[in-house]
């Protein structure tokens, strides 16, 4: 009996020393004392929990150079072995996994916490934080409402996150701005009662001491002294190796200096500190894309989609990369997923147009292109570009009636759009309605005096269909004046000049057309060579 009492006294003294050290900010010493106490009592769950708490606190300290999360998780697991149904330990494990970036394991432990204690307000709050990261806003709000219901006065963080999520939904679900302001006010009023909220505020305030670092480095970056900025960030990291923002800024400075690999390493360091840091992933991905490293960019987007599987922009960006790689099947699949997620009508309309373009230009699947363009027009019925693309798809399919109807519909919305008149002119020309085509091209030029394509096409009608050589020459010269790189206009002007008998000038124009066409690929080079050959037969 006496020995048990002695052990209890020792444990109490040790815990008192540990708590005092923790309050004074001497976490490393507190860890050593706690370890020493556990050697004497290795199955003490309270000591394991305390040591786990200390490791987690050390990990979150920006002035510490090492990861302690695995150590914290191990201690919590050892404590859990003595009581598998302890909600408090499951909650702590959830928090450790959350900071490690393993959101699935974190969510699982928070779920177990709530099974044993449905009124655990902090578990509801942390579940909401995970759902918010995954863009599952409605579910997150439901969890926050429970956190506020069961948390009483200790719900400052819940009110603040609820205000942020409500702000996101403003204008989408009839969310009142008053609700946002009310929750912000409650977050402030309840701050005094919630220790974790105060710790977060104090931590953010502590970052202010680095403000001069950022200002000075920014000045050097803007004055092209980027290596001095790099030195400033590097020195700051030596003092605060756990401050994630410093790594991001150092990565940006390396990028500015053209040191691609060093920038990537700094972004990776930021991700090591916070595996769910979306900004770091995006910066790394942008750098990979900029340097044409599409395979690594794809891997990063896969990680981003793991964090937030419902964020449509990741899917559309990934589709863009696959399109650039020439993998049209994968590009189409990811565009279709982006469309199904539909974050807002205008954005989804643009993605549907892009999908239509791929079907139209790359796959020559006109029916699929038409379907995609029609979906886009339903989402955004006032976007003229959609009607122009849809009309072109109908035309290329050979469905001239629907193409004409589409252009007419577009003109009702935008009667002064030069592109529509130009496309309509092309359609009428192809149907043999020469007079009407000329009128449409003239309208296009009147609306846009610099419209090179309209001048070229009108010039060709005058040349080939009406035999008005002078008018043809004037319009084709106008096309070239407005676009000096227009190979087809040079070729057509060469044909007009040849008809007038000026073979030397015609040959020169054909040669210019050939030189330009080697870059623009507007037509078959053999056709131009044949015209030059014909001049001197």
C-alpha cells in the first residue's frame, strides 16, 4: 500500500513539473521529464496522453525544426490500448492525423469520438473543418451547427468557420449577410471562453514579427535583387523552421531567379510541414506546367483531387494538361467530370465549350461537339461565341439548315457582331447565295474595318464568282494590310494579280505566301508551288 502511494505521489509531482514547464513554454524539457516518468510507469495512459500533447504542441511550434506528429500518434495509440472506447483519446488522434494531412484517418477518429460522445463539440468542429477542405459546404455547416449547439460558450472557432462558409454561399442559396455578421460577432464575443481559439489568434499574431522580413524581401524582388531576397528568407527559416509561409515565399523567389529545382524543393518543404496546404500544391503544379513537366503536374493534381474531390477546376486543369499531351480520351473524361460537378453555370458553360471544341476540331465527332455546345448555350444563353461554334459544327457536319438557324438566332442577340455576319457570309457563299454572302461580308467589314478574314473572303468572291478583278484586288490588299502574316490572302492576291497579267508580282506574292504558310499551315504548300510553276509554263 505504501509503495502504491509513493508511486502516486511521484506521478503527481512529475505531472506538476511537466505542466509548469509546458506553461512556461519549455516544451522540450517537459518532454524529457514525461519520458522519464514513463520509464517508471510505462502503462500510465495519462502520461502517454500528456506526452502526445507535448509532441503535438512542439510540432505546431514554428520555431521547432522537426516533425513530431508520428511520436504524438504513437503515444495516443499507446494510451488508447488501455481504453479503446475513450472519446477524448480518439479525438486527440484525429487532431494528430488532421495535422499530418491524413484526412480520412482523422475523420474516422472524429467519427468514433462522436459514436461514444455525440455531444463532443470539438469533434463536430474538426469534422466540419475536414468537410470544408473537401468543399462539402452544406455538410460542414451542419456539423458546425452541432458544434455550436453542444459547445456552449467555447465555440468561437465554430462561429468563425461558419461565417466563412456562409459567406461562400451568399447569393447561391439565399444566405443572408446578417447571418455572416452575426456569427463573426459571436466568434469575437466567445473568444475569451475558448482556449484553442485564443491559441490560434496568438499564433497568428506572432507571425507579425516576420512582417519586416516580407517587406524587405519584397523590395529586393521588385528591384531585381532577388538573391538578397533569397538570403533574407533563408535566414528567417533558420530562426523559424516551422513557418510554412517562409518556404512558399522562398520558393517564389527561387522561381523568380530561374532556379526551378530549388523552387520545387521549397514548395515540397511547405507540403512536408502541412500535407494539405493547397497553395503549395498549386504553386508547384504551375511551375511544372510552365516547364512542360506534365507528368509531375498530373501527379500533383491527383493529390489536390484527393484533398478536395469535388473541386471542378482541378478536373478541368488536369483535362487541359492531358489535351496538351495529346491524350484526348483522358482530357474528354476529365472535362466531363468537371461539367458534372458544375460549380456555377458560366464556368461550366466555358468547359462545355472547350469539350465541344475538342470533339469538333480534334475528334471530328460533330454530333458530340453539337451536344456539348448546346449544353453550353443552355447554361449561358447570352454567350455569342457558343452560337458561333455551334453554327460552325452544324456547317462542318453538312447540316446547313441548323447552321443558318443558329447564326440567325445569334444575330437576334447581337445584331452588330462582325464574326456572326462573317460566318453567315461563309455559309451563304457555300450554298451558292453569292449576293447575300457579299452583303454579309460587307456588314462584317462595316462593323469591323480591320476584319482580315472578311476582306479575304469577299475578295475571293469578287475574283472567282463575280470576276470583279479590281474589287478583288482592293479587298485582298486590305486583308494583308490588317494581317501581314496572312498566307492565304497573299496567295489569293497573287492569283488576282496573275489574272491582270503581272506575273512577276504574282510570283513574289506566291513566294511570300509559301514562306508564311511554312509557319501558319493555312494551306497545302504543293498548291502554292503549282501556281508558281503555272505562271511560267
